[in-house]
């Protein structure tokens, strides 16, 4: 994986990698891999946007632990200003502004430094469509995209990621108290089981209701994993 990251940078004739550091498990693992791949030619961006203090603190803990080059860019004011000029809605649209603002910021630095933007999505959330199109899904490379959540945990332990980061409930930090599993309506353990079962074509012990739920999630989010469809004459 480290060699692959290095090869993608060289292939693109880039000078390094920039990535978002949320303080969560996935970004911690990506941070450690990137540091091994490109050494000092990296930049970890901590991008709070009405975020919890604990998330920023955990991100700073990782900066210290992994000895990362980092910057903190608070997007809260930008988010608040944008919300003021947009019509009010009860949908997830406002929450999805946050990852899209982060994407814009990541690419600002990427373009300025001639770096690639490295994403932190794992296989479970990517297949379930649990990411924001042109938000956290808007990246150049995805080094852990073929790892289930359980595999990311194992890798994190081997990389020396602090237990505090490994054990915390996964959250996109879109609103206070938000967690990935509560929003998806399925745990990562269950999601991993269904996805691994689909690949091995083995039955799982989960109910058919859970399996069908994942099947629907994969189908409805297919557009997120492909380039925009183009009409053909």
C-alpha cells in the first residue's frame, strides 16, 4: 500500500500528498501510510466545521503521535455564511455542505503545492454509499478503499494508532452526536459480514432483511462510484 501511494504520486508527477485529518480511525491509518510513502512531502489538514472539540483534539493527538506536518483551517464561518444565503430545508443538504467545503480546501492546497488529494474512505462505507459525492468522495487516490472496516482496525493496530482513536465510535461529525452506524441503520460489523459474504458467495448469519438493506444501499449509491453518465449518440 505504501509503495502504491508512492507510485501514484510519481505517476502524476506530483510533489506530495494532502489529506484531511478528522481524528477518526480511517484518516489516522491513511496519515500513517502517507507518512511512510512520501516522508515530509505531506500535509495533514484539520478542517473543523462546527465540529466537536474532541474531534479536533484527537486530530491534534495524531499529529503529535505521527509527527505530521499540519495546518488547522476552521471552516465554521464559511459554512454559517453559506447557510444564511441558502433557502432553509429539513433535508441533509446543509450537512453535506461541510464535506464539500473540506474538499474545496483540500484542493486549494493540492493545487498550490502540486500535491495529490488522498481520500480516507474504506470499502464498507464506499460500497454502502456512505460518503458525500464531490465531498469526501472528491479525491485523487483511495489507498484503503479495498479494506473492510475490520481490516482497517487490524492495520491501525499494526501501525501503532492510539487505542483512543481505534475504539471511538465512527462519525462523519456532521452534527452533534452523529455516528455512522446510527445514520446508516446498520453496524460496520454487519456491513462487513454482508460485503465479505457477497464476495465469497457464502451465506452469513445475518437476517435477510439486513442483507437486502445492504443490497439496496449498494444499488442506490452506484452513481457515486462512477464518472457521470454521458448520453451516447
